[in-house]
């Protein structure tokens, strides 16, 4: 099967999820309450990256559909850590997909320093041949977690996963700093929100 055909439903999932999650953000704004969502992005995993992951994990290409869970990926970025759990709770009440797995890398950060909340969902895609279920990943993280993860991802790409010791320890320190930043911001959350409301009214 052509890649274009394999990836078509995933492309549709990413587009639909982006609309739905951005819709949540708009609804919060309409109600002039603090939106737990700062922004939403999404991507279909590039073919080379799917093939790399499949090869590394010994997954045959006819099994990628069920074995690679993040071919369709959307990311919800929040201001504050507790916004993440607000979104998680809201996603639990939805009826348009089923949550099949959750990984809380905030409560249990990875050894790399990575923090984020991952949700694997089974999403029904309406096609001209009927409804097809596909897996997708929703990553939910703060701006600080996102800043760290994006930079760490670029460095890993540059060094092909073998980071020099100095870079690695700087990244560990940066992860600590990002954690502290989230903690401090949480402590002054209500003040920040009040300031943002005043700014919004002007
Ligand atoms: P890309 O390029 O973002 O697509 P598992 O089978 O559960 O052990 P899996 O399936 O890789 O492992 O799931 P996991 O660990 O939840 O990671 C899925 C995605 O989370 C990754 O996709 C990254 O996007 C992100 N992620 C996980 N760990 C890290 C990390 O240490 N640093 C950064 N920057 N991102 C991370 P891919 O396919 O690795 O990459």
C-alpha cells in the first residue's frame, strides 16, 4: 500500500482533533474564563521517523497501525501544570473517542528530564468505506515543558541520540529549571490570571 493511503486517515485525525481542541479553547474564551489551553499543534509522523521507530522496535510495516501509537499526534500546551489535569479530566468525559492508555510523565518524569502527560486514544475515522478505528496520541504539557522538550528533541536529532556529557548535564539542569518555573508560576497563578483578565478587557 502507498504511504499516502496509509497516512490519509491519520492526516484526517490530526485535522479533526486540532479543530476539536481549538474549539475547547474558543469556548473558554467566549465565556471569558481562563483557558487551560494556550495553543494546540498537530502533526502526522514523518515517514522516515515511522520507519526508524518500526526498525528499532522490530515492528513489521504491516503492523505499524497497531504498534506505533503516535502516527497521529496532537499537542495541547497549557500555561500551568494544573491546567494539564483540567484538560485530562475534560478529555475523560468525551464520547467521540476512547482512551486506551495514559502515561503521566509529570508525576513520573523520564530519566532524560522529559515531562508531559500522554494519552493514547482510539479514534473513529469516518471514511467512504465506513468507520475505521485508529490510534492517536495527545500530549499535554506546559509552555515550560514544551520549551525544554522541543530543544532536547532538536539536540537529540543533531547528535543522533548520543548527547555529549556536558550537553546532557546542561539539559538535566534546564529540566530542573523548567520544573521550578512551573512551580513558581503555579504559586502566583491567580495573580497572573487577574492581570491577564485586566489586559484582555483593555
Ligand atoms: P517524535 O519525533 O516526537 O515523533 P513506549 O513504547 O511507551 O516506551 P513510545 O511509544 O515512544 O514508548 O512512547 P513515549 O515514550 O510516550 O514517547 C512518545 C513521544 O513522546 C515521543 O515520540 C516524543 O514525541 C515524546 N517523548 C518521549 N520521551 C521524550 C524525551 O525524553 N524527550 C523528548 N523531547 N520527547 C520525548 P518519538 O517517536 O520519540 O519522537
